[in-house]
């Protein structure tokens, strides 16, 4: 029997369609996604290579050399930065153990108070 992963979520499947209602839902849930990313980055159960991938994407966004030159008036040059950061954060969620992601999602949604990874259990 296959365990349910975060990618099996109907919300994630809907997000691939890019309909206006889905985009509005993504914008509405953006603070929760940011909380999830922060919690996953602080959780010791998440593999280090996923965290390094996210740090690398952040570094790429800050680094002055880009694949596409940044033109502030067009905004096109920032698409590669956004795409790389999006792909790294998506890999962080899909590559993390599903039970860890589920625990943090439940804690963020308030259904269950999970351990905060920055708190020391001792």
C-alpha cells in the first residue's frame, strides 16, 4: 500500500491548472506556504541536500549574474529567479518525508499543535 504524499493533495493538483480561482487561493495561502517552508528548513528530519538546494536558489536570486539579465521595467529578467526559487521550494516540500510535511501542515492549520522545530525538547 502506497502512503499518501503531499503531491497527492487535491490543492496541489489544482495548482497545476493555473485557473483564476486557483491563483487567488494560492495568494490567499501564501503566508501558510511561507510558514511551511520556514518550518521545514528548521526541521532536522528534512535532508540537508534539500536545504542546500533552497539556500543555493536564494543565493542565485541575490547573486548579480543571472541566466536572463534583470530589466526592472520589463520584469522578464526576474522570471528565472522566481522559477529557480519556486522549483527549489517545491522540491523541499515534495522531497521531505511526507509525515514531516503533514505534521507541519496540520500544526500550521491549527488542527494539531505539533512540535516547533526551533524549540529544544529538553
